[in-house]
C-alpha cells in the first residue's frame, strides 16, 4: 500500500471500544505514525474471556510510537463520554479523527432476545455512536481534515439480514444511519462521515466467543485488514470523501492491493463471509 510517511503524525484519534480487536488494530496502525490516541472503553481489569484492557492498549500504542490516553468509558453514560472527550482535548489539544468502534452483539431471534440485551445493543450501537459523535463534532469542526469512521455495515435492506437476528441488525444499522444522516447534515462543515465493514469475518473475541471458538477463527481474516483500510480512508480529503459505506477489500483494491492472503488467520481455510455483504 502506498502510504504518506507518517500521514497521521500529531493527529489525535478518539476510539471507542479500542482495548482489543479491530479498534486496537486501527489504534496501532495510527500509532506507528506518531498519532495521539484515546482509548475510550470499559475494560480496566483482566477478563477471563476478553483479552486486553484500556491500559494494556495504551502500553501497546506507546510502544508502537504513539501517545496513548486511557479513559474508562461506558458510551451509554453521557457524563463519561463528556469527560473522556474533555480529557482528550485537554491533553492533546483537539480531535482529528473519531472511530465509533464500540458495539454490542446478540445473534438471537425475536423470542430469544431478552429486553436487557435488546436495550444494551441499541444503547451501545445506535445511541452510543450518536452520543460520541455529537460530543466530538464541535472539536472535529476545528480540525484540518476531520474524519468520523463508524465500524458498521452498508444499509443492505434485504430481509435475510433481519430475519435471524432483527434486534442486532436494527442496532447495527443504526450506526450506519448515523453515517447517512450526519454526512448530509455536516457536508458543508468539511467533516467526513463514513462506514467501514469487513467482507469476511474478523478474528475477534466476539467471533471466538459467539460463533464457534478456535474453529470459527480459522475462516477469519486478521483485524489488520480493517486497520489498513481505515488508515487509507483517513488519508483522504474529508470534504471529498463522505457518506460512503466502504468494504475493507474494496478500499485496499483501490490502493492497488488485491492479494489478501497475508490477512488470513489460516491460509488453508475457506474465508467466512461476514454479515450484511455478499462474498467477493
């Protein structure tokens, strides 16, 4: 991939849910440029099934060449979000990039979806994305090339994506509707609002814990494919690249990268397609 050397050096990136998985991979990609990165996530103590905390994430960010800030944040809590944004601006002087990565998932049918799980998904995915975006926008307006990137799917309104887990699909599409609406609302403000989604399943704790453990991981690609795609998006002029629903391999193809074997967890395994997109 052709990269501007240290294109994000000195830029400030605010990431929700970035203590592991896709969020952390994007954070480390930005950190290698010397970016300032806030990890706004909940995990502060080791979890038996979830790797990493906000503190271990910041250690990795600093080791990679970035400047990390750990902010314990439940994005359902407005005061915690306001505090995390305030800490970020106080420490780094502003915000250039927001990544709405935090998400909750429950792949359950209607009758099997407890309302507390329904509420959690909608409060984290849709409401949380709206709240964090709303809180960061005044600072993004002051940035020279501001980007908001939601880790959410294209708005593919086929019934097959709703039937098996309508509650999750609605909550996840809520993040994408934030892209659709805010890109239009702020198109004259120069802030880019885009979505990024993987073509394949990504090797994360959610896949491991919900979709079949280590066997499921074999058909996944590594989170670094999403990180490389996100980095490419952040380099684009915000005013000219907004309102898009990007797919990771398409972004890389536009950069001249079509060989994706390096991203495979197991190069001998068949790649598992993700929800909401057609296989390549």
